[in-house]
């Protein structure tokens, strides 16, 4: 199975900050990497699919990049509604696997 | 509007079985892969498995393959998850989601395994 390691696990930031969340795969996942945001008590929401494609309706302050085993989610200017937990997810090789999550909290 | 509604969760005793349903609407159900994901209380997301459009391909995470069975009824626009030999480690919110990118999710149904 491909292991997905996210860092950091906890991130404290302020409104307006630029933040990055990293996801490292245990082997090449050929850019088949998605990012989800989850708020407390809600289902996850797809933000980015296949590394750098913005899901419809997601603000352009979210972006993704990466290749091979290393991927990054960037929020260019943090907004109050962006706080929550973020998960990466690989769908290159079965079984698909999620990262452990990054909790983004208000500093 | 795409809508996924899970049902069938609840309190179940260890060792028993439970079948979850996911009713889909607002899209052509038989055009999409469908999958299940779970989340234990306070924990991360775990991919359970997925099924293709005509049920000819079903993939599972290995640790659950012998306990869980995914199926679908395209005539009823419904996805199912049959769970057997449940243990406390299966206590979680169970989500269904559409497609291999999981662009749409249901609200989840809580399964609690306890005596």
C-alpha cells in the first residue's frame, strides 16, 4: 500500500497568511493526488484534484502543485472560513489511501 | 443537484452484521464509480473501497476485504455496504462518495459497535 504522510499535522496561522501543507507519498503517484477540506461535523469537500485542478466553486486562493512523491496545497491568503482539517488522497494505486490530515487552526 | 444520503447506521453488537445504504439523486448514477470512506471518532479518513458502473470491478482496502462487501442497484440508484463480524474498531461515520475523485459526499451515517 502507498503511505501518505502529511506535514505538519497541526498548523497555526492568521487570517491573511500564506500557508502550505505538504503530502509525501511512499512511491510515485503520478500526480493522482487530491486535496479535501473537512470542517467539524461535516463531510469532506474536494478542493483540488489530480494535483493542480481546482474543483468547481473552490476559490482561486487554493492551489496545488507537485509531482512524483511530493505534493503541496497552498492557500495564498487565509480566510476565516478556511480553518479546518485538510487531507490528501492518492488514487494512483489500489488501495487508494488518505494522508493523516493537517489541522489548520487560528493562531 | 447531486445528493447522496446514507442510511442504516446505528448501534450494533460486536460480531453482528449491518448493511448501509446510500441513495443517490441528481445525476446519472449508472455513469459513475461509487465508493465508501469511513472516519473513526476524532480520527482521519479511511478509504474502504469502490465499485464501478456495472459492478464488474470492486476494490477494497485489504484489511476490510473479508468483512465488507460493496454492491449497487442501478435501477434503484442505490449503493450498499454490507458489513459483517463487526468490532469496536469499526465504530465510525460511514460516507458514500461519487466517482474516483470523490467530488460529492453524503452527510454520513454513524455506526457504533458496542455491547
